[in-house]
């Protein structure tokens, strides 16, 4: 079977994809799905079309979590691997495009996906993608030339450059957006991340007319945190914040939203959770923090936290709901701190 594509047909496919890409990029953020997910899918399909490949994927280098994962994959589901591994990791480490037309004899090829799915990989092209400062932030991968000829380092890299360039700009924009939603010190999401997640994910649960579900929230802060800074210094205070954030991550569900609200305050959103269940989660976290020790240089620092819990009222704004939880946090402090008030 001849899988070669005519120049006219190729241009028609490219024009169709770029038209959809333009439409998607013109959508307001409030209407767009999960940031740039649709754009990544279109760019991945554009690259696959340009090099006449059967499958393709666009990989993000998640340096915060030391992983590589596919933001979009044509012909496969999402894949996550440790950074520095596989042909994608090799291309990023060596800062160059890599081609293999005999992957099963290539030591860097990971055949796990083939083994799980029964797919047979015959040729691979990986092209690293950089930001405007020349730092590599991801990679594009194409698999199996449809005409069976194998990839050509010069010609296919040249063809793929268009999609890779746009992917780089999009990924850099996505990285800037992601950074703006995270607190650099604790690596938790910040207030901007909170509002973004609430609008995109949690608010829908409350307002679903067919199946409304409960969402609860607790706000908490570190007791006598100013005393930690005054006694041990601000570096020790930073260590305490990182220590607390670590326990929040370790003791929260994957579906929960955990945020540094500001200063020594934190907020957790708990989907499909009643106020009583949220109070139980807060109590477990309070006990964990109280029983743990923050080790900083030659210091062992003990801290406690106070919590205010509420189940979100869908008739109120999120700010009004937070104010209710904040009032309960204030009560917890008034009653002696190191406690949960519901």
C-alpha cells in the first residue's frame, strides 16, 4: 500500500489544521479547555502531518517534578517517564535531534508502550524544543513514517521545524502561566492558582444542575509564626513554610487543591466532601504537623496550626465562603490555637 501523500493533499491537511489552530488560539481563556491542551493536540497533529508519521507526541519537561510527560499524543494516551530517560531524555540531554530507524536495537528506546499495546515501532524522530532563551523545555516525537521509508535527519527535521517552533512558543507561554500560579518557596499553587482551579474545576461541582456535589474548604495558618522569624530568622521561617507544605502535599488526596494563600496561611479545597469530612482531614493534618519537627541547620523547630472549616455555599461567592472559613480560623485562635473549628 502506497502511503505517500501528494503535495496538494499535504497542503490541504496543513491548512485545515492551521485554521483549527487559529480558531482555538483565538478563544478567550474562560472558554478554552484546560489551558493549551487543544492547541497542543493540533500542533502535534500538524507535526505528524508534516513528516507523514503514523503517531506523534509533544513532551513537556516538568523540571519541578523531574519528569517528562506528553501534553498531547496522537495515537496514544498520556505517558510519563523520569527525566533523562528514553530517546526524549537523550535528545534533551544532548541538545540535538535524534533519529532511529531501528529502535529495537537502540539502547535508549523504551519498548514498554509497544509491549502493553501491541504496537510495533519501526522509526522514531525526536526533536528538542527550546524557549526564547535557548533553554530546552520539551520535545516533539514522531513515530513510524507512513510510507515505511524511515525518517531522514535533514529533511524531516526541516519539515518539523514549523510545528516545533510554534510548540516552543506555546510551551513557554504555558510555563510562564504555570509559574505565575505557583509559590516558588513552597512549590504549592498560590492565590492565582486557587482562583484558576476553583473556576475551572471546583465551582462546576457546586453548580451542576443535574448532580450538584459538595465542596468544602479549610483555611489555616501557622501559630506564632512571627515568633519563629523573630527568634530564629527568616531563613528558618522559610524552612518551616517548606516543612508545612511538604506535609500538606503528603496528606492530601490527588483530587484536593492545596494552596499557599499568603504569608503563613494555607487553603485546601476538598471536592465531594462534607464539612464534617473536611474537619476530619484538617484534624489529621493538624496532628501530623504538631507531631512533626522541622529540621533547619542545627535547629529542631516545633510548630502547630489552627484551622477554620466550611462547606461551600453555592449561593455565595467564593470570597464570601472564604470569609466564613476565616471567621472560624479566627475563633480557633481565640480559643487557644492548635485546633480545628467547623
